[in-house]
C-alpha cells in the first residue's frame, strides 16, 4: 500500500485535523523518516494554512479541540505544534495545558518547533550530537525510503560531501546519484 492509501484507510478518507473530505493530500510531520506513521492526511485548507502561517485563521483551528485527542502520534504532534503557534489567542494555550503527549511524541513535536523558530545559529548535529560541517562524509544509521526516487537508502550507506541547509535538522547529499534531503538525526559522521 502506498503511504497515501495507508493514510486514507487510517483516517477514513478524512482530513486528520479538521475532518474535511475534499482535496486530501499527504503531509509529512517533520522531522520524518518518510513513513506513513510520520505523516498525516490533510485537506487543502489545513495544508495551505500550515504551509503559510500568514494565512492562519484561528477559527478554523478550533478543530484541534478534537484532533489533539487522536490516537495517531503524528496527528497529536501536528496538533500540538499548531496550538503552540496559535497560543497567543488564549484558547489554544488552554488546550495545550490539557494535552498529553508521551515522551517520544513530545520530543518529536518540540523538534519541529525548533525548526520553525530561529535556527540560523543552531549547529547541524548528527545522531551522536557531533556537529556536521559542509563537505563532511556521513553514514546512514537506518534504512531510509527515498520518496520520488523509488529506492531505499540502506543503513551503512556512506554519503560523501554533504551540504548543510538552513534547517539544522536536514542536510543534503547524494545517494545512488540522486541529491536528496537527509535527516541529521539519522546520520553519523564518517
Ligand atoms: Zn483539514
């Protein structure tokens, strides 16, 4: 099953945030390993507001009152981040105070908050916390499905001459001749 099919089944073909049924698409909840567990199905309204915070309509996000109780960690994490970005409205902070995330989900949720905020000065670090530099060689510490390129980058693959990105959670590198974005936390400096 494709990721989209998996998510269609999981969600009952509904936006996992607001319940809308039209124009659904897959959105990764970063930092993500590309799996269905780390993605959510969202409608065009939710997607456009998540991607462009200038379009945020806090009334639309009253739906988080329900989605924050989802049993799906990726939905919890996205709900948490949205509530966090809207918290100056008051009611989202009240919901955040009630919300429960387990340790793993909380770490994931906060990783995205760091990515959203001022991260220009944050160093890019590998899975051991070693700072990565432009041009370093790194090794993958887990198998990664490369979407769009239709192959799996195997654990142990060496990626040479990486490029740092604006986001310390992501680097770019060539695997099987294809330039892809890799998650720093899944790498080890070679
Ligand atoms: Zn929606």
